[in-house]
C-alpha cells in the first residue's frame, strides 16, 4: 500500500504537460492513464480462468486506448471519428463502462481483488505523476474519474465554435448545446458516485496516498463544475428563446451562482500549486464571477420593471454590481488563459456571455 514515484520518461502515453491547449470551452484538468496489470497470478486460485481473461482483456483495451486519447484531450481541435461514426472518446468511455461492472462484481464477491493487486495510474496533475496503490476501490475511483473527464472532454468538443457552411462567424449549434447538457449531467453523476459511494469505502491510510486529482475537494469541485456548466448552457438557450422570461433567466443565473460558489469552496480546501491544479482553480474563479454578473444583471432588469423610483434605484445598483463582476470575470479569465498550459477562450463568439455594461 502506498505510492510509487516514477520519472516523466516512463511508459504510459504522453505525460508531459502541453505548453498550449488552444481554445477551451470546458476546462478538463488532464486525464489519468492506467498502467498494465497482471491479474493471472494474484487471482489464479480465487477466480475462474475465463473471468480473469475477460478482466485482463477489458483493462488492456483501456490501457491502450487511454494512452492514445490523453494527447487528444489536450488538443481538442483534433477530433477523431471511429469506423462506427462516433468519437474515440466515446469508444474509450464504452470500454470503461464494460470494465466497471466486472470489476465491481469481483470486489463484491468476497473481495477477491481488494489488496491483492497493485493498480498503477499515471497522474497528469500530481508531481509524482504515477500512483500505485494496493486497492481495488482505488481502481474503481480512478475509472469513474476517467469516465467523468472523458465526458467533460466530449462536452468541450461540442461547445467549441465550428465554421459554418455559409462562411459566417464560427458558432456552436443548438443541437450541440443541448447534447452537452446531458453530457455534463452524466459527468456529474460519475463524480457524485465517486464521492458518495466509493471514497467512503477507501480506508483513511489509503486515502492519504491518493493523488491530488482524486482528493474529495477536487472531485466535488469537478462535479459542481459539471452541474454549473450544464446550467450555463441552459441559460444560453434561454437567452436565445423568445419564450424565456427574465424570471427564468434570473433563476438559472442564480442556480449557476450556487454551483460555482460551492465549487470554489471545495477546490479551495485542496492544496494546489502550479500547473493543472492552479489552472483549475482560476477556471472556477472565472466562472463564478461570470455567474454573479449574470445573476445581478437579470435581477436588475426585473427590478427595473417596478416603475418606481425605489425599484429603479435598486435596479441601477444591481446593474452596477453586475458590471463590477464582469470586470472581475475579465481579470480571472486572463489569469486562467495565461496560467500554463496556455489556453484561449472564444469570448467573442460564446453564446452565453452577457453584454458588456461599460
């Protein structure tokens, strides 16, 4: 039980932090890549040969695919399609969904796996970069984390603007926006399961050895980020809809504030230095400021409908607060983009951004 420190030149895919990750709509703080495991010897006398072979085949497929997908996740413009027409992210997610129930079945049936096999994953956030722990629950936690990150990566691809066929300004289709909401909810579900169902099963001694991106505060922040960005998209759709009232837009904006506030509280509990971790913290700060600007903006518009001197004064104060949060948002987004790995936000074309009040 414990951690093994390796060098960045060991096998397991591209483990060096990229210098530039291009355009970002959804921040994905790096994928974790599993390293090959030999199930045959530890399970030779407790599990049938056929089941061991099935487990090995499923996990080997994940090892190979994850090593290939990790570089693509940090270069989102390079989306690849498979022979079945779907994305390679979706294929890896399906492989993980096939592996997880087999893994859980073996854990439940007399704990044949727990503490018998050392599971090793490459970590793109932790300075150690590689964490090896004798715990099947650590394996489950890592699988759920990877599934959630793949969902966020897929949402990022959907929300990056594409050049339209008519040659006009690149935009994000309504279909992609609606599909991304379901993907955000799926990611949040994986992360909530990790926090609520899996972390409590891991003994404190093992939890103390978990890499930073599997700490409870980071997992909660990612879950809340997924929920917050899902509402973010819903607000954008409401802005485009003639039927959506100001009250609906304010409710969505306030819901965003709640999620991003909780995400910031969660991530502030984790010790993060530079790199992916600090960039993640800046992303949450940026989105929290944007959510507050939206909430005050729509609250101000509703107050201004009161047609009284008092309501107008309150409306002006709310819009001024929104303007201040927009300034805060601009600083936070600039800090996020400049924090390595360097990124770029498509603010000019993002559908959910509010007008500049200045």
